[in-house]
C-alpha cells in the first residue's frame, strides 16, 4: 500500500532539476520527462521513481513470463526496461555480437518513492514502510542547490563501423531486399569510448536541453546508466486501449524559417520516407492484431510530421482495443521488438541484421517505461541515447536508419551522422 500526498510547485522546471539531483543518492532511479512537448496521449509532465523495494533482473530466457508473474503479483508501480535482445525469448534467435556494456536483458523495480508532476501539481506516493520520510525528503529536495560539476576531459569517440564498411554492409542488405528476403530493415552502428569517465547527470541534462524530446529518460541501476533523448513512444496502455506511435522518416532542422519549412515539406512528400513509414505502420497493425478485439485496430494518423529541436520526424499513430483474454505483458511480448527498430518481415530482418551489425544492441532499440498498479503502461523506444557502464568505463551510443529498395548507402550514412550529432556534441 502507498501513502499519497499532494503539493503545489511554484517553479516546476527548477523542481525537476532539484528532484533529479536529490535522487542521485539512490541505487535505482528512473526519471521520465515529457519536456512539456504537446502530445495527445500524455499522462503527466514528469515522473521520478527511486529506491527499489523489490526488483526483477534476468537474462532473456523466459523473461516475459517472469515479468508477467512479477507484474501480476506486485500489482504496484514498476519501472524498468526491456532490452532488444528479449527477441531471443520471443523467437529462436541469438545475439552473439560484441557487447561492451553488459546490461541485464531485463530489469524492473518496485520503487519505495514516486513523484508525479503535472503542471504545478505534485503527487508524492511512498510505500507505507517509508511514508514518515515524505516531508523530510520534500524539504531536502526544495532546498537542494544543483551542484555544478566540473566538466571532465572530452572523450575520444570511435566508430565501430567505418564509412567504407558501412556502405559494403548496406549493399549487402540491398541484395537481401532484391532477392525478397525482406522489404525494409533498420541497420544500426555503434559509436563508443573506452576508459571513459563521465558525470551521467551532467551529460543527461545537456542532452535533454539540446533535444527536449517527449520521452526523455534518466535511468540508473547501480553503475548502469541510460541517458535518453527519445522522441518515440513504443506502446501505451490506457484501460483497454493500446497506442503505438512508430517513427520512420527524418529531415534536418534549419535556423532559417524558410529553409526549415522547406525541409519539413520535403519530408512530408518524400516517397521513400512515406513508404518506410507505411510499411512499419502495417507491421504494427499486424502486431497489435494478435491481442486485439476483432476489428479494433485503427490507424489514427498516417505519416504526420512533428518537429523537434534537432530534426523533423514522420510519425504514425495506431491503436487497438485489448481482448480481455490477454494481459498487459502479452501485448508487449507479441509486439516486441518494435517494428520501427526491426523492419519487415520482422524475424527475417532480425536474423539478417544480427549477421551484419557489429555490436549487440542491448538496451539500445529496447524500451524504458513503467506499469501502473492497475496494469496500464507506457514505454518509449530507446534511441538518441547514451549508455554508460561506470564500472567498465565504457560509453556507447548507436544510431540506425531504415534500409529499403530505394536506399542510397551514402545518404543512409549521412542520416546516421545527423542522428548521432546531439550525442557527439554532449560527449565531446
């Protein structure tokens, strides 16, 4: 059981900074921030969960069943992540590529302390075993001053796949497309730094400031960190309604308003980008149909154009009504990994990219989010993100682009560099 109290917050922006700074003392932290981005399916402006009472950490084997049991037995707030390699639980697949990060495949925890902010209204929910700490903690948060951290030496960022090798690999993928093994695939490559010492909170704040996306995440599990500026929702459950919002299609922003509008219009009418988006929308419709009430899968918006600080994106919204015979975790299992990070047909693509990519994806192109006590959930897609293993001093970020029959390898490479720009900037 939880004790819930409400507070009025005069300066929400400052409070978010104080809250996240205060939370660094805990071993487990998840901070989700919408950055006040206008969106139809928003439940709050930000939420912070800290300090595990119980947790679930496992590799991919039987992971979704373990998560289902944990979620149904706990019937409480749970926060955590699904790594891309849970594909090996769903299908007969493997992940044998290099892994410098060594995160568990799945991690969720039941927090003792939760803060939910919407406008000026703050709700604090503590488990009854620590509810006597609420007022003391709140005073500590509002009186805390942000510690200004000395910036450390810039990192030497390396690229796992050279431009020449990237082009060779994309040409190999185009061969697979031309002989009919697949229609579209998301191919990813890693940038990394070894012997890296960074301040995760400082890097997250910088990344968030330059991107201000709607699905921003600061995640900490002891010495594993995710600093995410994700613009993409994977899946949300509200009652029996399921919502998916895949992103496919990217164009750059310009300072000049005329150039910027032109870039936006070009994206909206680009035949290749629209084809990419429509293929993934179709895949998501198929994925949702596995757990939906008959005839309830609907495309609410096709190829909508949304602007973020770094890029314009093409986003579609697909929804369904959950058939009562299926659980919340069943919906995740039958749609994971998300189509925007795999391609079509999904299983064939996952086998092909496993052979061509050089790095195990891990949490990159997985999902971070939460379950509510009544079984609703919301998860993002882990893209535009920095991953850090503090113990191994290994920092990593990956980027990808969708390869279709119309792809020009050099242009796909340029799109990857555009997506990598914010992370590069933050780390250097």
